[in-house]
C-alpha cells in the first residue's frame, strides 16, 4: 500500500443522453472521494486516457455489444497510469498499467482488469494507440477479418486516424500492390502520402468519393477497411474487384445522425462480385495480442511503422477532445494527457 493518498479525484460523468451531436450540458466534471483499494484492487493515477468514436454509441441507452454509460456515473475508456496503492498480488506501487477506467484522474481498478506495460519499450501513450486497442484493431481487421494477402490493393477510409493510418502502413509492409486513403483535409492527405507511404490519397470533401476513388485506384480494390460508412462504403462496393473483402470497423459518418441514414444504393453488386463484408469488434481478437505486440514493436523499433498522436492537455479538456475527435480534428490517436 502507499502511505499518502490523494483525497479526491475529478471525473467526467454523463448526465444526459445526447440527441444528435453531444453538447456540453450532457456531461459534468465532478469531484469524487478517493479511498484505499479493497482486496484484489489497485489504485491508479491515470497519466493518459483515450477518447474513441465508439464512446458516442455508449452514450445512448440502447442494447449493443458494450453496455451504455450510466447516467451520473463516470464514463469509461482506455487509460494508462501508475499504481499508487495496491491491495493485489503481483502489482506494486510504481508499476505502470493499462486498464479500462479512463475519463478520471484516479481509478480504482480490479487487478484482473489491469495489464502491466513497459514504459521502456514505448511511450506510455502508445499503449492506448499503436500498441493498444487501435493498433490491434488495425492488425486484426486487415490480416484476419479482411484476409489480406500480398498483392492486394487496399482502400482505407478515415485513413489519417489512429486505426486507418496503421492499416495503410501495415498493408504496405506486407506487400500491398497499392494503398489508397481518404481523409478530411488536404493536410491529412499530404501526411498520408509523404509520411505514411500511401500510394494515393484524396480529400473526400473535394468531390464525390466514388469518382475520386476510381481515379486513385484505376485497377480497382481488393480490400476496403471501413471507418466511415455511408458514401465511402458505396464507393468501395463500386470499385471492388471480384472476391473483394471489406472490414466494417466503424461508421463515424452516421454516429450523430438523428434520422435514419440511407445505405449504399449499389448493394446488388455484392452478388456478382461475390464480395464479403464483415463487421469486426477488436475484443474478438484478443488471441492475436502477443503476435501483434511482437510484430508491431519490431516495426516501431526499426522505424518502418510511424504514428502520430493528437494530445489534449488536462482533464478539463477531456470532453473537448472527444468532440474534436468526432469532428475529425485529430491526426492519429486522440489522447488526453493528465501528466
């Protein structure tokens, strides 16, 4: 156990269910008392926490693959921090751990849900992104769900984001014939081609996605990694070669819609092209974790795999970071720093 513990911690609570775009009055930053951890638990001073698109769905009171956030309770999400008190075997004060109780300064974490991480292997924030859930999402979604093989042409939407930027680079490292990305600004497009090695990229705001994709991939695509949905999915179906495969990872284009959003109008092409569209949840691929960390840590060490983070400083700005993420203001992983 640790000698002197803080007496309170600030944490973000959901206080109202958003309708459409989340608003400032839907949440509140509140003080909570800190007590010593019970048996089998550790107290963690969070250093960084993650904000992710899937959290928008958890604000709704609907049954889904993960339970909704409870009103007047702290929200949850990936976080990494330092153990400041331990009442659990195998965890000592000073250990660094990854866990799922973000959105707060101090987390009281069940030891069985904490994973030790090595700050010497990579910066701590990397365990929330390139070496964490987003990195594993890219790795599993490309290699297992989409059955990527050498020579495939790959299209990635949301390609400058935490997942998309890794998908494109991993595809190149494994021998893709061509990698195309879409992003929401000319600066991000430049980043994709000049920094991340994409063969082509376009700003989806500059014209119809279908037309820009056809120009960027004149020979069609074999794999589509979908983070956006909507117009992007329709464009991918149009550009797919026979036996194309899509990993449906996210549909951020419609997360804040208040009316039903139309699906692709060209679904009939799925039949003739014998396409495979598969939804994915990263939690189904935990068995890949050791292989993923080993391979990706090697790519990071060699400099073959690059990543960026957008860091927002201070717990007070945590909700602003989340809204910024939904608006596409991040490049790479969006991180809230409490250091």
